[in-house]
C-alpha cells in the first residue's frame, strides 16, 4: 500500500515537472517569436503604439481614430467605449 502511494507521488511530481517544463518552453518560444517580430519591424516603416494594449506595430497595419492609433478594430472600439464611459461619469 505504501509503495502504491509513493508511486503515485512520484508520478504526480513527474507529471507536474513535465507540465512546468512544457509551459516554460512555450513561454520561451513565444518570447523568442515576439522578439524576432520586433526585430523585423525595426527594419520596416514608421512604428506606432496601440492606445489600448500599448503594442507596437507598423503604421500601415494600424488603425487611426480620434488622433490615436490602435492595433485592431476591437481595441479601437474598447478604447472608444471606455472614453464614452468617462464622459458619462463626468456628466
Ligand atoms: Zn491593441
């Protein structure tokens, strides 16, 4: 009985370590990818920053609205919604 518990414990630890390593690997891969993308973008045209998530992207891929840049229509809409909320609060 004790042996079974020890086996289960060892298995659980191994499983946890495997998951941890896998997520670390994914994180590392993701960071490398974004780093590469940033390096590529540095060679390109003018960079702008999304007003909502502060991500940098080339000007030709960005959306412009109310003197602000956005990476996507979703972020533009969310920013405009937030502004609307602020206006409502003030009035
Ligand atoms: Zn964004």
